[in-house]
C-alpha cells in the first residue's frame, strides 16, 4: 500500500471530497483502508453506564478505501500518483509521478540493489 501513517492525502471521492490535504491517522493494509482525520465521521451512541452517567453520542472517524485518496505532494501542491524507485545508495523511495520529486524513503537500504545497478 502506498499510503502510510502521518502522510497527507487529498480525498478525491465521497462526501468529504475536497482539495485540502488531510492527515492519515492509521493505515490498515490488510483491509486496504485508511483512517483520515475528519473524513467519514459517524456517531456512536453510548448507553448510560457507571463510568458514563449521561450517555450520549460520540463522533468518530471510520476507515475509507485507499483508492478514494491521492497522496499530497508539496512540490506539486496537489494530490498525485506515486511511484517507487531505488536511489544510488540502494534505498527504496516513493516519488511523485508529476514532478519526479522524492516523497520519502521506504525501508532500509539494500546493498544488493547497488551491485545490480552497477552490472547492468
């Protein structure tokens, strides 16, 4: 999955669609969903109990499909498609398909990638 926790994304479809970037609170790769701050809010109704004497409604975010968002690129200033490439040091990184700018590294460096690049 190309979206991670603490990334900024742009919602491209649904009720919360808009151009402003929003922060990813949690990524759920096994379900291909993410939790985005302020998006897909629902009310959970709470019964009165010993801890919560009054009860009431609690507003919380629910997961949305990762296909409904684009990763926000500061260099492009909008949501963009993401690609992966290896740097000269063997480090895998995400990059913006529009501007080619790096969007951060992914995982540890792999020296085998440096040797493979030198051969071919």
